[in-house]
């Protein structure tokens, strides 16, 4: 079992106060965004270089639970497919912190839009965002600087209802599975989302899970990455041969 840290987010306890969303923005000193009333509660409409954590809302007049929500963010995958793609371009673009397992984007290296798009498409949860002005990637860092100073992520610290938990991965997994069993009586379709693949583990009810949208298939992404890795040396040979007259 993987070591390091994990976060458990129990959506049955989330009240959509957006405290985590604000705490993330404040701690990381992220810029503001111009928004407008779009007839719903979700604001801003999507994650961006200035919004790394976003409380997503789903409204339905026909469901037994007409309003569902969850605080979306990077999952910090145990095997980050975004990093596998990025490493083909530059091994310094994305780093994997040895102590925590946090997946961190560097802000020192610029990258082309087409390179970023490949990295974004490698994420099963469509999390990375791109700053076209600075040519840098952006997303949740798991508050790596806070953790290294013996603190906890800002979003977890500010959660008023106890919906978020942070700690050693084994302890968090135990807590998550225990809580899942507790809520099954009220939410028979409750699940833990990809607990063996990610460090940020969500407990979803059947309704709140709909907010995830269509997740990209990990196996398909891995096959695409493998084909790209195979093609790289072939491209290098063709380029080298092209330098010599026939």
C-alpha cells in the first residue's frame, strides 16, 4: 500500500459553505475572477488558474435530493498520468513529492499550449489549467508548503463541518471505509471514488456522484501514453536521418 498523505472528503457532511474554496484562494494568493449571475449557485463556473478548488453544484427539480454539491480539486493520483506525459517534454514540469506523494506543477518552466493540452487530456478528472500569459500550469498543490511546516491543507483546516480529513494515507483509508459503511443505511448507492488510485478520496452519495461528469478512462489514457513513448525514439531517428543528404 502506498505511503504518504491523503485527504478524505465526506460529501454527506459538506454544506457548500465554500469556506474551503476561499481558504484555497487566500492561502495560495490567487487572483480574483469577474463573474456574473448565471441562474445557479456554482460560482465561478469552472476551475481556472485562479481557482484551484471549486464547490460544484447540481440542481434538479425531480430528484429526492434536489441540490447536490461537492468541492472539486486535484486528486493527486498515486500514479499521475499527467506526469508521465509531462516527463516526455521536461522532467521538471511536474514533480512528485517523496514525503507526501503530492503532485506539484512547477512555476519555473514555461510550456507551449499544445504540450499543456496533452497533459490536461492525460488527467482522468480534467483538473489542470493553463495561464496563457505566463505559459504555466496551475492546480492544487495539497498545500505542500503548509504540510512541510507541520500544518494541514488550508481547505481541511477551514472546514467547519468536519467533512474534510487529512493525515497518513493508511489512517485516512481506514476512516474513509469506516464512514462508507456508516452511511450505507441512508445512501445505499454511496461509494468511495477511486480510493486505490488517488490521494484525495471522496465519499459520494448516488446523487452527488453525478457532479463528477464523465471521467476519462485510465486504461485508455495509459495506452495513448505508451504509444507516444514508443513514437518518440522513432521520431528522433527520422529527424537525425533527415539531416544527412540522401
